[in-house]
């Protein structure tokens, strides 16, 4: 059986709509972190204040991802996705107005960031369950890579543009476009024709228990999630929190940090291009190995590396991130039953984000006490060790890409223990 070339996917109207919605949303979301970080640092330069906002925006996901996982297997996935875009559109517009009026504060920004994050988390499992509904299993890796490629292209210039806009006119214009991009994406998603719920209607508690039993019964699934609990927390604490702080306190500034973010996006694009053609047989090993370059930007920040070096490290990290995401999404979509995909995806996502709020707070407090450099070095070492530990798991080596003509069994794979 020949695998169609990626452009063949573009003949599917649903895929084109999904692609356009993701592209529009990415144009705002790629600029928003720069604007949000420098919004907070503009009226409170302490790392702990930005940590409060970032932790507050992550905490709701710990609950709403679970709710969203059950909901994605029971209710209209399209409706959940629309809600997950409309609410952030309203909150980002409100924050933009608060900044414009000079009424923004750490508490207010944190509250609206938490509401937006919670809505996005509610819709995330439904979003991650869409592709298998209209893309055949042999084409899933190409579809995942192709879906990410244009949005990653947008992320090359968007952070740099956002940094320049913040430096010239303040963050309110960037936040306003982020709000508009969510609204446009919601309209596009509302026109998407997709299948209804795939799970039988039982009690919510029963659905939750079924999903949890299936999750803990797959070693490759929960072990990678457990490693991600540490990797994601230290990555976001180091790069997402301390990166802007270091930029604010040095000659990098908003424009320089925007350039670093853009370089990271260049890496994402390169990783997506590689994922279109490279189909590793031991897909989970490739997924794990691709996470190792994440430590490089943290070490570069700690060493006070010049902008070109820092940007290069960010680009390498981006290559690894995109390969890892494409491989992971493909494994999930090929190996897991469609009626469980929402719940199992939510357990995986919440596991990876479980320590993020605490990580933000601890990293922020540690940086305030000991400085950013030693904390960045410690975070780089910790996330590397958490990644390397997975190579000792035989089940991850045993898991191979599903054969082109094969259909995965409900048990998942040979790595199901």
C-alpha cells in the first residue's frame, strides 16, 4: 500500500479547515507569551510575580484536562473546541484593555490567564482526538507534521514581531491580536464537520475509571508521561520563566528574547520537515531522544551566551520538540482506541503538567534567592536525567511503528504491559 504524499491531505476540506484554524490561532499565540511576560515585568520586575501568573495559568489544567478528557469521549468535540477558543478570545481582549487603561496588575492578569488556560485545557483532549476521525492510520504522521508545519512557520516571525511591538508601543496591541485570532479560529472550528461522541454513554465516574485503568495498563504511556512531569516543569520553569527574566535584566530585552523565540520556531519548522519523511521504526525511542536538546537553551542562558549562540541552542531545541510531538501524537493515535483517545490523552497531558505550577513557583523563588544561572543549570541537569532514564525501559524499545497495512489491536501494542 502506497502512502499518499502529504499534499493529498489538502484535498480534504476538513483538514484544510483544521489547518487554517490552527494557523490563525498560532499567529496570535506565538506573540502572546512575549507580551504577557513583559506586561507583568512592566509593573513588577520580580521573577516571583511572573511565576504567580504562569503558575496560575497552568493550575486549572490539572482539573479541566480530566474533565475535558471524559467530555471529549461523550459530547460534541466541535463544540468543546469552539468554547476553548471563544473564552480565551474574551479574556485576552480584557487583559489588553486593562493594559491600555493602566489598570493591569499581577492578580488581575493571573486570574484572566487562569480562565483562558482552563478553557483551552477543556478543549485540548477533543482537539487531540480529531485527526484519526478523518485521516487513515498510515497517514497520521504526515498529517501531524503537515498540520504543525505552517503554524511553526508563523512562529518564526511572530515572536520577533511581538517583541518589537512590545518594545515600541507596549503589549496591548499584541494581546488584542491574540484575542482576535482566537475568535477567528472559533468561527472556523464551528464550520468543521466531524463525527459525534465515540464512547458509550455510561456514568462519568465509570468513564473515568475505565480510562485510568487503560492508562496505567500501558507502560510506554505512563512512563513517558512520568518523565515528562519533570522535563516539562523544568523546561517551562527555566525557558518560559527565567528566559524572559534574564532577557529583561540584560541587554537582550524584549526584542532579543523575541528573536530567541523565533529561532526556536525555526527549529520547530525544521523538525516538522524531517518528520514528513523520517519514519523511525522504534518510534518511542526517537520520541525520547528528541527531548535531549531541550537542555541547551537553559545552559546557554546560564552561561550568558551571546544572542547568536542562544538562538542556535533554541533552534536545536525546537527541532527536537517538534519531532518528539509528532512522534508522540502518532503513537497515541495509532496505538490507542478512538473511544478512549480523549481520556488517555488527558491523563498523559495532565501528568506532564502536574508539576508545572509548583515548578514555576520553586524556580521563581530559587532564582530570587540564588540567581538565575545556578537554577538554570540545575534545571538542565534534572530534565536530562529524567529523559535518559527512559532508555532503560525495555518496553519503549519494544514498541514499533504500526505496520502500514495493520490495524492496532485494542490492547495497544507489544509494549502494553
